[in-house]
């Protein structure tokens, strides 16, 4: 008789814990983000700017600021010959380091 009471008590405890597990998502649903933080925190400046590429030529491109370290990058734009519809490859713009913002100096106070 004692084992019957003990088995019923264990089943009751298991049922209570399963109920808690089942109800918890309704009482405190997990936070869902539409955009994850896995990407690069980069700000792209509006419009196009003139960039100096590695060959010394001026090319038009986009300017991007890396918000983690203040690096300023230039991404050259594509020309008509860069698009090859028969090649099945996408054109890729490789960044050019233009400079750096000293973001840490913003915390310094002049005395």
C-alpha cells in the first residue's frame, strides 16, 4: 500500500512540474527581436562621394563608418562593365580604409 501512495505522489509532482513548463511561455514569453545584433554596426552616409582607389584613380562610391571603432571605409561603386549577366557572378565592392574617427576622445573633458 505504501508504494501505491508513493507512486501517486510522484505522478502528481511530475504533473505539476509539466504544467509549470507548459504554462511558462504564456506567462513570460521570450523576447523576440526582428533584427539580431550579429551584424556589423555600420552607418552608411547618404549619397556618393569621390574615393581614391589603390591605383590612384578617383572613383565614386559610398562612405561607411564602423560604429565599433570609428574607422571610415569607402566602398567603390560599380561601373557598367562590372555587371556581367552571363557570368552568373555578383559584383563585390571591397572596402578602402579612408580614415578613423577618434570616438574615445569624446569622453575626455577639457580642464
